[in-house]
C-alpha cells in the first residue's frame, strides 16, 4: 500500500504577492499585515488567487496527495483567524512572553467575549480547491495556541477563553464542511509545550472545536515543537519531545482522525506510534528550517522504520510543520 503524503499548512509565498510572509518570533507579528490591509486593492485579490493556485499546483505537481492552500492569504497563522472574530483588539497591543519563554512580542488583546462574524474560510478553501482535483486541506489555529498568542484582559480564565474560542472555531469548521472541504486541521503546537494543561483542558476544547462535524470530514490536529527564528540554526528552544508520549493516549481517545507530529528535526522513539491504536499519524519526514534537502532514501528509511510500529493505512508522510521559512 502506498503511503499518502500531505503538507502541514504554510507554504512560501511568490515574490509578487504583497501579503507579508510569515516571520517566526517577530516582535510585532501584526504590524505588517495591518499595513497591508490598509493599502489593499482589487489587484491584491487577483494576485491572491493567482498565488494560491500556484502554491496548490506546486504541491500537486510534486505528488502531494492532500495539499493545503499554503495558508497563502495569511501572514500570521493565528492572527489571520482572530481578525474575523469579535472581542479581540488589534489596535491596542499588549506585550507578552510566550511559547515557554521562547518569544516576546506585541500581541492582540482579548477585550470582550469572543464572537463570530461572517464565515471566511470556506472562501479560502473554494479558491484553493479550484486549482486541483485533489482534496485541499484547510487549517485553523487551536484554542490553546490562540490563548498563548494573545493577551487576555477580559476572561482571566484560560479554560473559559479557550472554550469560547473552540465554539468560534467550530462555527467556521462546520461552514467548511458544508462547503465541501473534507480535510480540516487544527494546529495546537502549544500542546507540546504545556502538556499538563493540554490534558487538563486543552484536549476537551480541541474536541469542542470539532464537535458535530460531518463524519465525512477527516479531522486532524497538528502538534509541532516550535519554529526557530531563522533557518539552519544548530540549537534553538523546542518543546520536549516527551510531550508526545504524555499526550498520545488522550489524543487517541478523542473523536479525531489524524495526529501530525514532527520527527525529522529530531527523531522520536518510534514506539510512540504504537500508542495511537485508532488514530492515523502524519509523521514529519522533512525539516522545515534547514536548507539541506533530505534524500528520498533517508525519507524512505524512516518511513520503513515507522511501519514496524503502525499500519501503512494509518501512516501519512509530511514535513515537520509549515514550509514558509524555506524559499520556493
């Protein structure tokens, strides 16, 4: 049986696209996108469609079975979603140290109850799906990762904030499913940095975000261990790899279909895969912050080792995380 392939989320943007590229650990990740929105024109909409189609086709032409939209409309993968919600202030930013102390930045502030507005991700999916017959996956930031990417001046209770965020994500996920999207992925990298909190309230809010989704939809969660600030860094802060073992049973018990984990940057003990008795695993086989390109033989060897611990129909190959840091 052939092992399916997918990408995780982000993809490098073409040079002509004026949407700012993702810059990990930027001190103000909202600033450049705010300026882009203020100057946006009808030409930018046409460029976005062109760039999205190019990104999707680039993946499909490489043989990817389940491409993403490349998160082409987004500058920051969390804040793009939050700009469509009420209760979040992007004008009065707040300083915060986050990601386990790995990042200090100015973040949007939660100033009221989280509310939803017009649906928007279904349009992103339709734009991307028009480029291919392959099923395009759409990603959303998870409740716990959103909590870690904002400053809460209203709820003063992380679990309560996460619950309302989960409801807002569920609202958007149901719209995606109704439009025909069959692969929805929620990104929760903070699970790996805060495994205890993830088990306490993170897993339940993840389940809440997927509640009532059409069973024809593949529900995935992506949990990487963190981006560096630049490519080819030898050493940078990462979440402990042991977190995957802590989280595995709880994830396997959830009503989700697929768990995405990184493995290329640093190998896991592949006995981890045995803990996923019913859930499929997207195994990271490509480093996302190294300019060296893995050989096909290296990728094949790692997947062959993984197949000693999980059936081929539940193993999917992908990169460790989004590819936005690499050039095209």
